[in-house]
C-alpha cells in the first residue's frame, strides 16, 4: 500500500533542474521505493551527474541509480526503439537499468507513423519526437499501449497492483516539461501534449490524500525552447546562455533567455499546492552581477543577490512553504 508520495513539478517552461533534484532526493536512504515519471516522453531530457558520470535520460526515471524501481507511468508516451537505445547508453556506464525499469501496461506507444507525421510540424517548434500524434491517438481511443508490445513484456506491470499490494510503497514523482508548457495551463498553443502539474501525477493512480510534499522547481531566470518569441533584447542574455549552459538536453537547441516571470511562478505554486520551493542557478546571476525579474507588468531591479533573494522570499513564502536557493547543480 502507498504510504506517501512526493511530487516534483517545474514552475516554468522546463529545464529548471528537476532531474538533478530527483537524483538528489532518490539518493536518500529508505526515503522512496519507487521513482515514477508521470508525463511526457522523449521530448524531455534530464541531465544528471552520478558519481562523476554524465547521464542523460529521456524516458527512464532516475531511481535505477539507487536500486529503486523506476516506473514509466500511464501519463507518458514511449518510443520503443529510443527506450532500448537509452537503456543501452545508461548500461554502458556500468549502471543496471533493466532490473529496475517498469512500464505500466496502459502507457501509450509512439509509432513510426507518429514520428513521420510530426516531421512536417513547424508551427510551435516541437522536438519532433511524435508525442503530439501519440497523445492524440490515445484520446481518440485508437492508440497502442505498452501491454500490447512483445518487446516490452519484461518491463510491463499493472501499477494498481504494484501500488496497492501488500508491500509499503513510497513514491517520488518525477515530472517532465513545466507549468508554462502544460496542455491546459500553459501558454497555448505553445505547449506540450501532456499534464505537467500535480494533476498529471495523480492521474498515475495516486489520490491526493497520499501527497506528502509538492516540490516546485524554478530558475532565477527563465528559459524556453520552441518557436514563439521569448528572449529579451538585452545582450546579457547571451552571457547567461553560455554561463548556464542553456542548450536543450534532447535537441541541443539554444534555449531562449529572459528574466524570471514571478507572476508565472506564483501561479504555478498556487495551482500545484507547492510547499517546498527550490530556486536554482543563483550562481549564474551572481556571476554576471545583474539581478532582475518581471512582476506585475514591470521589470524590477535589485542591487545585490541578498536583496533579490529577500524579495523573492517576501513574495513567495507563506504558511508551510519552505524556500531554498541552489548555487550549483545538486550532485551525488
């Protein structure tokens, strides 16, 4: 039976460091039994450094690095060929994956037809991984599910039986993309095709009463990968891109840069019920010596890192909300 679940949610447009936070939390002894990816597919990439080795995952939750069951949940879509390629790449670094990887039988599969269809898409700048057509077919009730794919049978489970059996279950939900890309709450139509909120995690079979913590992740500046015009016109954004290594883990595309939109972060915190906020990459703004954010229609400037952080705390801290600033990647 489920004892509790912690949910990691991105409060911006992805690329805030969710994977690093999941990797750090999964390292805590006896804290979790399962790490579950609750949305998205190969259009997302998490880069972590495990014992000095760089690991990039697109489908597989990071739990395997610590001997935890790593579940691709029902809210995800999976390209079978790319999944096996990812398994091989991770195992080439000396880590066991197959022993811990699980896929819910209801998880939908990205087909060659889905990939071909999305090759011609250029309106919103997708990663062309076939996610959109796969989700469309899911909701049109004509998709293919993991339980029907012979190559996946060694990994396929029923998460209902997994979560509600006799053994104690403690879940860390690892999200993909971010609040600004959510199909319902994001900047439509420049959104992804899945639910990037706490609601997306709940859809994977865990009701609200089991949620212990909702961990919101943001960066001290904002980034976006896609076709809409997002980047500001200040030359300093090029410096931030280089210092922050802001290039997509999936496509390698340079991320557009702008100052943090505090309205979006606050909205994401409220809608997701965040009680633990982690704000990453403070060291990048400290390196350039400029501290700005957008809020309530105006650009606010701060004289120091301390002033910047204190302002964020004053605006975001509330009853039961813990706020942390990270100056460097969380590594184990």
